[in-house]
C-alpha cells in the first residue's frame, strides 16, 4: 500500500505539496485542497498506517521510524520542487522529514508548520495517550474538529481510538535533537483561539531554521484551517509564488 493519496494527479505541475495530517487524522483531511490550490501544484497527502484504507497495516509507534518511512516513500516524488505542510502532529513530522531529506540532498523549498508548538518547546505538553477511552475522547473534543456525538458510538470508538491513542503516544514520546539545523524557509500558521499554541510559542519555530521565517494567524481554534481553508491555501500559494491558475 502506498503512503500517499493524490486526489488529482498533475504531471504538468511545477511543484508538489506533501501534506501530513494531525494525530488521529488521515489523508482525507486534505482531499479538498486539490480543488482550491493552483493547478501548478500537485497535492500528495500522507496516509499513516493503521487507519482508513491502511487499517490492516501495522501502526508505527516511533516518530523517528515514521519520519524515515515517509521520507523514503517520498524519494521517487522529489523529482520536482516540493514543499511540506503539516498540521499539529503533522507539523512536527513535516519538520523532521524536511531535515532528513535535507541531509540526503533533497531539501524542500518550504515547510509549513500549522497548529503546533515547535519541536524544542513541547516539554509541558499534556499527556493524554495513557488516559482511559473517555479521557482520550474528552481531549480530542476539546481540540475541536471532531464530532463529539460520533465518538460516543462504541463501534466507532473500537475502530478509531487505537490509532488515535497510538498517534498521541508517538508525538508525546517524541524528543527533539538540535542537529541538523533546517535550512529551508518555514512558515508557522495558527488559529488565534487555539488552546494548544499561541503566537508567542509559535514564534519559536524561527529558532529552528536558518531560512526566512513567517508567522501567520487566522481566526479560529486548533482546527482553524477547516473553515479557513481558502485563506490557508491562498497563503501557501502566495508563499510558494505559484500562479492561482495556469
């Protein structure tokens, strides 16, 4: 099973955008992006194992291993300029994938880190992976973006909570290392009412790259990028300097 889902393949596209979902998320989170983004960009969304159409694939429990697997799978798709966009857990993974690909001589042209505290400033993150099912659901609902009623369904819980718990544990166990430093430009994006990360914390992403840095704030909570999708995509296109249409 491949690692990427592409709603619209674009062999003519001048750039690829690899999108990494949040904890408990799947590639479908970015499915609608292809319709709004410039035709000059091909969107490739990462599908983590253990969910959706990869439900039978073993979950990866270590962030470093997951990063290596994603970077390895990306290699054949880095034949043209590419950028990385990650939300929440996906932002940290995108940063680590970027560093690894940089070491391998295939650096991205840009990294977008959305809705996430920077990797070196996560020490006081609340641990939720070890909670019981009700406690885990409460934590998910507080972040927004999830139907609280749906998660009261026992059958749905049995299906989704194992991989959600795995993702939370993976990111809670993650430990940042200072080297190598990222050379690519980086943009941090947040919702102005996100309970997980504020502007001061998000600004510390600047400490992790030697490239240029920008911070963008949008109205909304942790999942601001759902109602603000058009604005976020416009920001991505502006930053990548791609035309809105061919």
